[in-house]
């Protein structure tokens, strides 16, 4: 079986990223810097020989994917299964606001309790299972090919853990950068990490990373 090369991308920057507001399923589009990042990303991927581009249906991911599509001649295949974790009542609030209003929920969230989900949102375990299932289903038809998948910070975090064997509740020590290029291989239902958090195409302008678990996802 030939491996599928997966280029995994977090969307470009949004205004809520800069304000450290939880986005989740709330549909926030790119800001001016995010649009610039998407164009730089597209230029960096022009010679990758992509066979397909998949994207979350949320605007911040879809707009990033459209920039890549314009330089590759491909259409964006929209897949809601690549959405960020649903954060329910947390969405639109900053981490400080969440900690002040729901201190026990904030503690469980910050400790990465796999069974915890904000009211109206997904548990971390359910979200992880969705992300891993999605990447295998989308990559399976592309043996021996390269595909781009444009998603969200939480999605990337889950797939990094799946590829490296990191526990779901382990503290995150890796960068999840806006418009960064991350590389995985998928073969025989196994994910392997090849490269992570390449931001050289952003010309020395360091992208935002998440300040804590999923804050700017």
C-alpha cells in the first residue's frame, strides 16, 4: 500500500484569534493578516502536486483553502467533519471570562479532561474520535497522492497526538500556528508525523499560536 501525503494546515489568523476568543463552530472569517498568510501559504504549496484540497466549512478555513485552490487549479472539497471542536457556551468568550464565570469548567478544560465538554459542546474524547476518523476517511482514496486538509487548531492538535502517540490529556508542547505547514503520512490506517509547524513562508512574521488549550482554535 502506498502512503498518502497529507499537508495539514490551520487556517489563517482571525480577529478572534488576536482577542483570544473561543471560536469553535462560530463562523469568523480571516482578518487582513490572515488573508496575507493564506496567499503566502498558497505560494509555498504551488509545487506540491496536490490531488485534492479538503476544508472545514467554516469561513476561516474555507477562505484559506480557496487561496491554495487558486494556485493549484483544484476545487475545494468542503467537509464539515473537519470543523473545530464545538465549544457551546464558551464560544465568543475569552479564557479569562470563562475562568471567571465557570471556574470548575475552566479547570477541567485546562486539565484536558477527555470526558469534559462545555455545555452545548463536544467532549474532548468525542472531538478526538471525530478528527481521527475524518482524516482516515478523507485520505483513504488518495493512496500515493498528496492532499491538503485545511482545518483548525484543535483538529491539528488531535492529529499530532494520533500520529505521535501523545496522550489526549498530556500538556501540549508543540506549536499549532496559523497558516503553518504540517506533514503527515497515512498508510494502512497508521498516521506518521513527517514535519510540523513550518512557517518559513511567512517571511519572519511569527504567526499566533494558541495560548492554552484551544483558546484561539
